[in-house]
């Protein structure tokens, strides 16, 4: 929905940060594609073979953080990778400001008064790193989540390799939205009626994850990489729920996806059905797992169907 706000009136900071983040995510995606094309990924293991980092992760985060700091110096920005204050190349800087589509999105009343100082931005510069190194490029996303008051306010998800297997079509896309407001960049679709399709982790399964899945008795399980990619499956009607009954993913994995999912009527919580918090001082780990459902799907049914003994082993830590 386009805003009727006068062109002379200043945009709320949440909208300005989101609109700038769309352009910044596009630039980060350009950097990721360039590094893959060059062929030297610079892979390192952070905590093990399933927790990788590449030069694309590092460079994309440097790009995102530098651009946000340049345009919004009073923001708090928290990224997945270690901080790196080295100057970035000039061609990484976004000079064309904000995305005009995002600037026209109506801002919900509850977000209109949020100041720049009250915003916390959670950045996953390359979600789905393992899949990136394995050539499963449609799993890869760039996530920029914008939180206010400890809850998701806006989100930007860039898919650098959208349509990569169909070169005749436009390559890459960016979707965005305001919690309680509008979304853009994709066409929301409902999942198929009469089925239960569940997406879950591709490379971090555990006994708890399997116990939760078995209790849900899905018609189909879709294991994929990246929290952003899993939520995209919900947004586009390819799955009913995203179930990860294990600690593992972090706040930068879920902030942007939750903002967009909630904007279209879906939900994302921990496995107890409790809200996740995104304050700057909060624990980074989603220690009680992640449960997300598509719009129109009964979220509480999934919470209640997961065995109590599974939930008892997942403890939320503030």
C-alpha cells in the first residue's frame, strides 16, 4: 500500500532504515555473486564443518555495516561475523540512497514514533553459507532485520540467486515489509489445503528435531538450508510450518524473516510458542528453538502437538 504522506513530510526512521537496507542488501548480493564468480571463497570453519564462513560472508557484512553506519550513525547494528572496521572500497558504498518502493510503504502507527537510537539492526550477511559452498544457491539469502522495542519492526530478505537456474529470467530479488504493515517484492500464497508440509534444517538435525517432526506427522518434510529460505517457503505457500526443535539459529537468522512473516499474518516463535526478543543485550542464540507457521495455519496446534519432553529440553534464555 502506498502512503498518502506529503512528499515534504519526513519519513519515520523505521521506514528510512528499511528503504536504505533494500539498496544495501542489493549491493551485498552483488558482492556475494562477484566473489563466487571469482572462484576463491576463502572458506574457514567457525565451530565445525557445519558452521562455515566465506569471504562472501565477511565482505557482505562489511558492506552492510559500513553503509548503515554512514547513513544512520545512531543505529545499533549487530552482525553475525566479527566486527571489521577497515574502510570498505568506494564501489561498495550505496550512493543512490533508498529504494523508492520501500519509501512509499505505509508505516503502522505503533512504529511511526520510533527514533533512530531505538532501532537495533540484526544482520546475517549470508544465510545458508554451507549451501553456498555446495552450489545450492537458491538457499542463500541476505538478511537485514530491523527491531524496535525488542520486537521485529521491519525486514529485508535478498535472494542473490533467485532464478539462477533460469538465466532467461531476471536474476535475484529483494523482498521487504513492515510488521503490522505492507510487504513487497513477492506474491504471498497460501499453502495447499488438506496437507501438512513442514520445512526443517538440512544440516543441523538432532534427536529433538526428529522427535518433533515425527509427532507432527507431516505429509512431506522439506529439509533446506538457511532460516531466510525456510520462511520464504512459508511466504510463498510451499510449506505450512518451519520446525527447528533445537538451539542453533541466532537472532540475526530470524529477525528479518519474522518481521515479513508477521506482516502477512504468519507467526514465528520459539518451540514453546513464546515471542523472541531482539533487544541489543539479548542472548544471540534462539535457545528454545524456532517454530514458524504460514498465514492461516494454526500456530498453537503445532506448539501443542510437539511432545512436552521435547519442549522441556529447550530452555529460553533472556
